[in-house]
C-alpha cells in the first residue's frame, strides 16, 4: 500500500497558496439551477467561473447529482474534475456510513481522484468509520465526520445528554480526535476532520478544545443564519483549521465573485494578529 502526503499537510499548503478558507458549495437543486443534468452542470460551471478564484475549494452535494441517475453521476465527475483542474480542493458531501464492507465500497467509490475528501456519518461506530479513514490515509485524502451539524433538528439527538452528563456531540468529538490521532501530519492537522455547524457558535470553543488537530468543515453561513464573525472560537493554530462552505450565499448571489471575496476577507480578519 502506498502512502502519500497527509491530507492535513495538503490542506494547509492549499490554504496558504490560495489565501482562502471558503469552499464554494455546489448544490444544483432544480429550484435554483433548473431541471435536468445539463442545467445542473451549467449552474456549477457558471459558479466555478465566477467565484472559483476567491475560493479554496468546492463542496459538491452529491445528492443533487445522484437524483439524475447515471447522467448525474457523470456530471458530478466532470464538475469535480473541472474544479480540480482549476487548482481547487474537491470535497464530496456524501455523508456515507454503513457496516464495514459497505463503507469500504463507498470509500472506494468516492475517495479517489478528483475528490480530495468526503463527509462521513459516524453514527454506526468505529467499524463503520474505519474503512473510510484507512482509505483516506492511504490515498492522501481526508474525511469529515459529522459531529454537531447546522440543521435545527441537530438538537434532537446531537445535543441529548448522556448518563455522564455530557452531550452526545461531545462524545462524538472525543471519538473523532481519537480516530484521527494517527493521521496528524507535520502541519498539526489530521486527515480526519469534523463537520461542525456554524449555527451553534456557543459550542465552538468546547469542540475545538476536544478536537485540537481536526480541521472543521463549518456549514451554516448565510441563509442558515450563522455569522462569519462568530467562528473565531473554532480557529486552531492555522487558518486551515476552519473551512467554510457557502452555496446559496455565493453561488446564487447576484455577484458570486464579490460574495466569495467578501466571505474570504471576513474569515481572514478572524486570524490572530489581524
């Protein structure tokens, strides 16, 4: 098995090179992109051309492509390849997670070029997560495990108190830090990151304390109500510790380039010394 440069190190270099923490969210829902595979792909291409230069990478919502079957999957591949050819990181928002053999198949399908990382649902435990982590480390790629998501229903289970008194999302955070410990590169960042919703800013400091080496993928900015200024508590030792996807707030903006640049600059202002 060939081992490549760790995802954490690749991520830090990419943030330094592009001077951005913004991920262009590509969620070509028919309501905004129009119906059909061609419309979805055209929407993504327009967004890439307009906002890509101000972004670190893209986060593709795989379901928005899968709804169209095989042609949708082909469109996803083309859009992801175009983003990669532009020098953008490609994160596949798939939220997969199943028993070991099935997780292994999902990892084989999604943790390969042009994808650099994917989202994973850890709710089935270590044996379901391990195939993704193993494949990511071997291929120099990353995984982002759901810890405390941005949707309103997250409080129903993720904030539930365990018998120990801690909320479930804190237990998940401890597990993510444990599972990612072996993949920490020279950058101090792990290949195993965490999805942490920006819409719950009061939890960010504690989650950073529990996951000091994890890059945070932080949805919720814009229409979901989160404010970029609230994310300072999530920052680790390097800007690459916080990645902020923005879909409607950028791709559907009147001027996507200006929207991406504005978000990029607001995030940069959170860094120590700014």
